[in-house]
């Protein structure tokens, strides 16, 4: 059953109960008020009749010392005919409560007589066939006699009015309930509109349309619920997009991994088969063995890098306060023998929170990449000649007479707002802007032939990115094609 129907039904039930009880109370209150009025009039009339009877008894001739029964009947007959309608219903009993006179049509039993004495009045409401009466009984003191006067007053009209009141109220209640049902259906439809919109939104999202949003139609609790639902849907859509991106990246990773395995394995299998199936001269045998060895080392390096990335993703941060000086001292010693590039180290002393061995891995990878990107053969600022890559765009600057820092790699560390910034800058071939967001993905290489010639597999920057995540940092890349690159990250002081 729909919520709007439940709302209408529950409201109608409550309204019907309220109208029923209030109507019963109202009609019954009017009835009891009218009945009390009729009872009061009946008692007053009974008192008037008793007074009239006593007055008439005083006019009896003095020859009677005790009022005889015949006189009682005569006075009662006159009182009966003195009513507005020409006849009252009354009954008179003697001291022994024996009936002396009864009006025609007086049908009440004698149940009220035993309850009445000389000092009390009694009454009751009785039903005779289809009529209702107020039956009263009072005592009369007339000429040394105690008599009992009973009367019956017709109050059928009061009960008829009550029945008519209940009938009319039932009709009015039915009309009110029908009108209220129509109005409540409209109100319930309006109130539950946000729920219907939310239901439609959930169905659309369940069908796969994660961009669908529920329209907010109010600012009440249901409107707030709609807003919260839309925010939840936004978060869900973001998570799904991230999952899809992760799945896509995983598929790309597997494809690249398979491709990277295929290339060296093809060479290894090919040259191994050549050595196995052909008798080669010494030079070709050495060349074939050298290819097998080179590609085997490349596979080994790739496996170690993959292992490092897996470990970096699973490792828990154990960041300790370490001096930056020790880190730069290690790097100077590490690259002291590297003659292919002019590596310059400058830093400010500070203590940072890091896992030293992992940060060393990051910097070794970044400096190694900078060395590979800086292979040019132009004159540096100090006038020295450096080995060249003939495709480098730096030659254009050298031919134009510009002073360039080709072959120079700058490793700097300094305190900045928010932490300690370490940067590795080269003035080599640079990275195209379109490629800068992709190079931290595993196996991604801007120039695959160049990378493979250096035994690269596109895993170094992916490993750096994972290690920096552990340090709550990220790798920032600034690069212009033909002008060089700067890789930097910030560590907490």
C-alpha cells in the first residue's frame, strides 16, 4: 500500500473517531439537558397537582373528619381533566399503597410506590411500547390521610429529537469524511511528492543512471532528505568513477605489463634459440649472449620495481624525525662518481618527518630520470662540453647563442609554508603537457624506445608516487617541452 494512501486512511480513521465521539457527546449532551428539563417540569407539575389536591381536600364539607375514598376519586377525576390537553395521566394510592384511582392510559407498574415515603419524591423514565414517560410519585397529606400521587409525563419528543440528532450527525459526518478524504488525498499527494521523486531517483540509479538526481521541492525535513540523497548520490557517482578509473588503470596496467614482458622475452627466446640451433662465430655468440643478459637484467629491474610498488602500497607509515643533512649527504655520495651529468646539491638544514630509506628511493629515482633526460651536447654556463642527444631541443638555444644549463641537475631543499620542499630540476628534453598527468602510472613512458634503451620500464615515478602517499604528500610536476622539468614534493617539518 502506498504511503499516501496509508496517510489518508490513518487521518480518516482518526477524524472519524473524533467526529464520532464528539458527535455522540454533543447529541447526548443536548438530549440529557432536554430530558433533565422535562423531568424537572414533571416534578414541578407533580408538586402543583399535590398542592391542588390538598387545596381541594380543604373544601370538603366538615361532616367528614377523614377524607373518604369517593371524594379522593372525585378530586382525582377533576385534576385529570384539568390538563392543557384535557387529560392528565395520574394514579392515586392510599396509606397502604393500594390503588384508589387510575387514569385511562396510565400503564406504569407499581414499582415506584415502594421507593416513596412521606418525605421524599421519586421519579423514573420508563418506556411503554413506542413512547417514553417521566413517572413521578409524591405523598399528599389531606384530611388526616396520607395518599400517594403518581403522574406520567410524555417525553417521547425528547427521545425522537435525540434519534433525529444522531441520524443528522451521521449524515453530516459522512459528508465531512468524504470531503476530507478528497482534500487529504490532495494534501498527501503534495506531501509525498518528494518521496516519489526520491523513489524515481533510486530506480534510475539502480538501472545504472548514476547522474540522475532527485528534484528538491521543499525546505522541510523531506527537502533536507532529498538534498542529503543527492549529496550521497554525488559521492556514490564519484566512487563509481574512481572504481571505473581503477579498473581501467588495472586493465591498462595488465596490458602494459604483458607488453613489457613480451618484448624482452621475445628477444631472450629468439637469441637463445639462435644459440641453441645454430653454430655461430664468437662475435655473434657474444652479441647474442649480451642481448640475453641485457634483457634479463631489464626483466630483473622491472620485477624489483613492481615488488617495491606492491610493498609501498601495503606498508604502514613509520615516520620519524630525521635531519635533511643526512639525506643530502647520502645523495652526494651516491652520485659522486656519475660523470654524465653535473649534479648540484643545495639545502637548508631542517628536521622532517619521514621514512629515510623510502625518501632516498624517491630521490634516487628522480635524479636518475633527470640524468636520462639531460643528455645533451651543448655548452653549459661554465663553458664545459657535455655528451649530447642530437634530438634535444636545447640545441636550438645553443645555436641562437643563448646561455643554457644543459646537463645540469639541481637538487634543492628549503623550508616553505606548510613544510620542507625538496625539488629535482633538470634542463633536458622536458615533458609534453598532455603527458604530465600520465607519467606516474605504472609502465607509462613518454618515449618508449628511449626508455627501453636505458633499461627503463616506466615504474620509477609510479613507485615515487606510492611512497609519497605514505608520507601524506604528492609528486608535483612542472615541465615545458625542450626546457626541462622540475619534480618536487613537500614533507612535514
